[in-house]
C-alpha cells in the first residue's frame, strides 16, 4: 500500500456512489504528454488515475489542458490489484448495469480508504466479517477466480478516475437474495440494478 493510497480518502460520483484513491497503469512520478483531443477525464481513465489527483498534482484549477503539456501522474495500484478487483467486479456484478459494475469497484476502493477495513485491495477482497464469513460471496464460492471481462476492467478504471466526486458507499446488497437485513439498516446512497448501495 503506497503512502498515496493511505493518505487520500475520496468519493465517487453520486451516479455510481463511492470513493477512490488509486490509479492502475502509471508508476509514481511518471508523466503524460497531453495530445490533441485529450481531456483530464480520458487521461484519468486511460491511466487509471483520479481526475482530482491529476488536477492537484499538476496545480490545475480547472479541467483545461493543452496539447504538449506534461502532466505528472499520481501513484498507482499494481496490475495484480487491478486484476483482482476486476475479477471481483465480474463475479459480483454479472448481469448488472455497467454503472453497477463501477459502483462495486468503488465500494472496494472506498473500504481501502476507510479505517474500519483493511488497507489494501487484496485485504478488502479477502476480508472476513465479525461473524466469520467472507465479506464478498464470490470469495466463498470461488467465482472470483473466473477471468474478468473487458467491461469489468473498464469499470475499475472509471471507478479510479472518479476519486473525490461522490457519496462514499461502503456496502451493497441485493434485497431479493440477502440472507439478513443488516444492510437495510445503513444509509442508502443509490440503487443500481438489483443492488442497493449504502454507507
């Protein structure tokens, strides 16, 4: 876990409800040269970094960028963490709308930044609840080990790019299949498809 990941606690857009503080493909202190047609959003998604962190790191007060500008890139999560998160998204959100896939990724990233959860993606994914169960059912039934599809990887990258723009969801559940009503006692942030997200 990098200092960056531990320092920043952020939030995902209200549309997909959560917080993030990571990126996936660039190493710390790498840079990116802005090309014609680029926006901070497209750079953030392509590089797996937060739009807000791009702005903060480069002293930008708005979204305006120009071709030829060198942008420093924020620190990143590893490719292994990205793979694991995409596998969880794939297993948890198969058949769900794309926004729901982004929201599932966001929940994991939010937990990494929350003091009540482990401080790494792997730690969160394999976390065990106080009742002794895995926090995510795909870990229990081994569906997490299936190959993630392209949508799941894209959802992870978009979740990473939304850092600082939302409500901080930490939980999700399907009220039709949930075995207990514990999640229903949380503050609901949004419903996407069959999943209710909460904090």
